[in-house]
């Protein structure tokens, strides 16, 4: 992900990725709603951008953080939808892999 690519410390990169993953797991479980997850993602993104983009002023950092957070939240929604559908329908007759390889998906 471009967001953490500017961070050279492996521990910091791992911690940030784990934090984002943790928020995804909370979101997918339904324990936390969209707005709360979005606010936490904005906070994480703002922190990262303040570390990696010293050229940006606070207002620009906030704008970029919101953009990244919204992008992540969309990815959360898509992935959780995919998981729910796979759980609900399984792989049925043809299976997911055959649909992907045939170009249907």
C-alpha cells in the first residue's frame, strides 16, 4: 500500500499494517460501525502522512488522510461482502476459481 511505503522502519510498518488489519476485523465482525472505523482510519492515515510527507501543511494532511481512509473503508466493505457471500453460498457447483479463470469475474 502506498500509504506505508514511505516508512522505512520495518517495525513501524508492521504495526501500522496490523492496526489497519485489526480495524478491518472489527468492521467485518460488525462490532464497530462505518463512522467509527473511518475516524480511526483517518487518525492512522494522518499520523503516517505527518511522518512521511513533511512538505504538506496540516489541512493537506487531513485532506489526504480522509482520501486514504475512504479508500480503505471501501476496500473493507468489498472484502467483507465477499466473505459474507462466500460464507452464504460457498463455492457451489462451478466454484469461484472456475468463474475467475473463465473471465466471468
